[in-house]
C-alpha cells in the first residue's frame, strides 16, 4: 500500500499507533499538543494515543487532532494482571503484569475502553491499574488489539520460549476480539531482544495467519527529549541519574519517527507499515460533546411538568421569605424563572433544592451561599441560599445570563 490520503487529508504511508503522552505519569515526556503538531508536520493522516492504563488525555487529544485535521485514534496500553485483577499479593518477578494495546474502532469501543480503565483503577489497582482476561472478554466489542512491545503478554511468553502458550493466547485473543481485529506488533528501538522477538512474531504470524503491524512505542516527541524522559523515570523511581542499576530506557529511539525512518527500521516488512494506515482507516470514532446534561429530576405525580413544579416551589418559598410578596418581588422571580426554564436549568435547580432541603431537614449544616448564585431570588426562595439579593442589590445576571 502506498501513500494514503487520510480521513482529514494528511498524506503518509505510516501512522503511529502506540504512543504515550505525559499522561503516562512519570514515564511519558510528550505533551499532547506537541505530539499532534509533530504528526501534522509529518503529514500523517491519523495518530493514536495509548497511555498506560488511563484515558486522562483522551478528550484533549481528540480536540487537538481535530484542530489540526488529523484523525484521532483513542486507545490504551493496559496492564494485564497475571491471573486475576483481584489478586494483590504473592506477585513476584515471575508473575509480573503483561500489557496489551487496545484501540477504539467506534463509539462502543470507546465506551469499553472507559469501562476497562475504570475497572483497572476501581477493582484491579495494585501499584498500577490492572485489568484481566475476564473483563477483557466482557468488554471487547468495538476494539482492535495490538500485542504490544517487549512487555506485552505474547512477547513475554515468546521470549521465555513458551511458544505453545503464546499460540494458545493468540487464539484466545482472536476469539475475543475477532480474527480481523488482532495484530502482532513489531517494535525495534535498537534493543537486541526486539530483533529476536521480531523473528518470533513473524514466525507466529505466518503460522497463525495473523498480520503484523509496525510501531515505535513512543514516549517522547524527538530524540532530544530522551534525557527529559529519563529524568521523569528517575523521579518516578526515586533514583538518581548517576545510578547505574536503575530502570531506564536503554536507547534514545522512543520518539515520533517519520515514515522514512520507520521504513528503514523494517525494510523486510513493508506490510507491517502499510497495516498502520489500514488500521487507522478502520478506527472511526466520533465523540458527542453536547455540553452539560443534567439528570432527569422526577417530580410529584400531581404536577405535569418540571417547570410547573419549580414555579410552585418558588411561589411557596417567596411567601416564607417575604411578607408581603410585592409586585417587584414577583417580577424579579418571574424574570429569573423565565431565564432558568429557557436555558433548561430547571432540573439543575430542582436537584440542588432537593439535596439542600434534605440537609436542612436532617440537621446537616448548610452555609448561606457563596459566589454569583447568591444573586438569585429563586435560589433564595428555595432556601438554597440565605442572602436576600434585593436587600443587597445583587444581580441575577452575574449568575445566569442567556
């Protein structure tokens, strides 16, 4: 496959699909804006973000790619527990976490990435957020899988000469994600083990009819950033750069290389490079960003609409707050209610009124209110605040203005 016009117009015959930003805390040294800018300079039609175990940078990355007319591919480099995510003791060197790269092909895939990441933190966290095969199988729809770099589950089995287990695990991957959604990842950052692993992966792919895909497992943008990334590793492990027996990357090749550099790394595997573009073309995620969406507040059956119920509560509240309720007070309340309902903030007011009322009814201390919300006579009538906006000449528009 030659150069391909990308989804947003970029032209390249290679796409980086395994990349870590500085949201891979104390391990990645690439800012999202810098990553996307570099991909744009290289005329790449797409770019993936696959931070370690998390999606913290996903929306920022999505927006940044859109701004530069690059297709955003959201993914995650997951830590996989050696047995169960619930097991958090007795894990020695022989039972280290493996890794796997998952990319969202569509909206359901993105939702599953979110589910898996949440489970990793809430149920599997042990030094790192971990998932396991049980939840991978339960949340596999819409995802595409790369076997990862040296720390991947299959690469570790191969390097340990456990080839039958690697083939068995690959078969499991194919069953869970579908044959067409599983790729054996080739990386070569100048580490001797990667050359050996590449030969094993090639042999496995040929035997199992599973395609190869090239990646660079990037952790910084340019070669010049390698030292900064090494400093982050020192901070994360509480070690000094001068120490020789510490964890560090053994080469300075983990950067966003251009297509020519990647071709030079894998001259014998042109299909592994063209597969990056093929994968990018299959990943088509559109994230709806409608802005704030309030929960639906359930009103009593005696009222037809939530706007009607809010007006009732405000009317009754005004009677408690003011005696008498003057025309000026009614006019101010009517004006505010008009703005609130027209901007669809009715449910918001009802929800806040509900939990404030519960607190007051159950002797839970509630403050008098703060900030611009104190300028609302509706909030005062609902006892959300205890400050009379008319007495102090406070402006409702400071709080809510169409």
